[in-house]
């Protein structure tokens, strides 16, 4: 497989404080890559740097185009959808209005209605609550809405930040089953940040372990899952 996203010597900053110290990684087209690491290691910052939400240096190429000098909205237009930690739904808007906002960078055409139906097929509970204010949804429903809104962009790459955070185990299981289906049937590449390392490694094809803003370990997901240090520190056995 070829790389859809290639990152070289990525540095990221909050003011004068450097958080990332020269990351190198690739995301394969149609594959899932997961970033593992402790809180504060730099995983969320990596997603934000790709999207242009923080000052960054280095090389970020998506489909052969450099992202480093691009604005966030232009990066979205290329087909990169960011599902942030905390879901980021617009609480006072309805479910369907939130979904329509996901397609803001696209032209209004018949394909939008088809894509909306596809989102409702993946998340039938969103169809049931289409006219309900997003702020009244459960945590699991809000996470489904955030992913559905990202799909309305018709993305080539989804950046997912802690999709299981705060959700009940059964909801998490359902959500990851849907993500696996999206990966297979929609050919959407994914970069996944997830504290549940076991779940992340089950879904992923490849993995990178970040420690204090640097990559400490990388490889196929199966290889990382069988690494003794990863198993003891992140998988709990």
C-alpha cells in the first residue's frame, strides 16, 4: 500500500514550548494507524499539528501536497476530517444540522442527501434523533454524531482523538465495530489516538508509541501488541 500521509521531522509548539521533537511516521492508504502513549506524550498535539491548529515545523504531505503552510479549513477541503477529544458537537443545533455542518466545505448537490442516508445507516439512533438538540444526546450518541459529521465531509483521512473516552463498554464495542466497517467499506484511512490500547491495536494495522514528544517504538499493530514492554505498561498483562 502507498502512504496517504507522510510526516517527517514534525515539531509542534504551544507558544515557545516545544511539544513534538521531530516525529516521522506514515499512514497507509485505506489503513488504520494508532498513536499510543501516556497522557501528555504528544498524541493530541500530533493530530492538531496535522490539521494546522498549532504552530508546527517539518514536512507533512497528504496525497503529495504539503500541509505545513495551509490553513485548517483548506486542509479539511482536501479530505482530512478531525474528530476531536470531547466530541465538539454544536449543542444548540439539531442532530441533522450538525451533520450538515460537516459538509460545509462541499458543494450542495444530490450526493449530500445520499451521504446523509449513509450516516444514518451506520448510526440509526441519529436518524431517530434527527430533530433533537445535540446537547441533549447521551455521550455515546454525541460521539456517533461527531463521527457522522466527519463522514459528511466525505473524508479520505479521519483523525480520531479518544473516541471511547467516557463511554460505557457496550457503546465502545459498538462504536469500534462501526469504525472497522467504515475502514473496510468506505476505504477511509484513519489516524487513531486511543487510551484503550488493546482496542486500538485490534483495529489498527500499524502503531507508533510516543513518549515525551518522540517516537519510541513503531511497527505492525500485531508486533506492537506482542511487545513485552507495551503489554505490561499499556495492555495490563
